[in-house]
């Protein structure tokens, strides 16, 4: 049975537990990684704790199976628990490119999956198809109209008259 912590006993009489926490980093917020490493030590005492190691030794007589004597050793002390954690970082351009490529691939895949679901699986797929794919007029005709208009304006500019203005009045 473990002995309970007793506030009237000394550290020597019942032992105690201390924790040392070590945190390290080379990353500063908004500055990135640095060559220097910063450490933070925090020592704390765990109240209401005791630390004890119990060991025993039996003394036997020659050719005898029953112990003649038994010694029990109770050792009290201070148990020191060390916990370390931290973050070390550095910038790597190849990792940045890899992350950007993976992110863009995932975005493309999510768009493809969403389009597939909207156009082929969901009950309102006809409405989604109409909203997603809009029929527009042929822009080839628009390009031809623009070129013809530019030719007329350049011809009118060479003759000193405005053909479009004359045609709109007629």
C-alpha cells in the first residue's frame, strides 16, 4: 500500500516530485526562422506528492528454502521529471513549391468533383447545368463586326468624313 502525502513530514521523510519543462524554438512570429535557438525553462513543484522506492532482500540459510531474515529498504527522495518540447524550422523553397502544387491540385480536384456532382448526381442537375453552362452568341461574328467598323472608321478618316455618323442619320 502506498503511503499518502503528509504535510507534517519533511521532504526527506516522504520525498517530492519536481518537473522541469524545457521549450525551445528558433521561430519568431512574423519573422520566420532564425539561426539562433531560444530556450525557456520552467521548474514547478507538484504539491501533495511523495516519492518512494521500496526494495526488499531475503537472506537464506544454506540448503534452506525458507528465508531467515528479510530486509525492506524504503528510499525517499526528490524525483525530477524533465519534459522537453519545441519547434525548429527553416524555409525551403522546394517545400513551398510542393505545397503550392499540391494545394492547386486539390482545388482543381474539388472543382471537378463539385461539377460532376452538380451536373450528374444531384436531383436538380438540369437547373444546375443551365446555371453553369450559359449559351452565348458567337464571338467570331463580333470580331468580324469590330474589324468592319475599324475599316469604315479608317476609310472615313482618310476621306475626312464620318461614315458611321452618316449611316446612323440615314
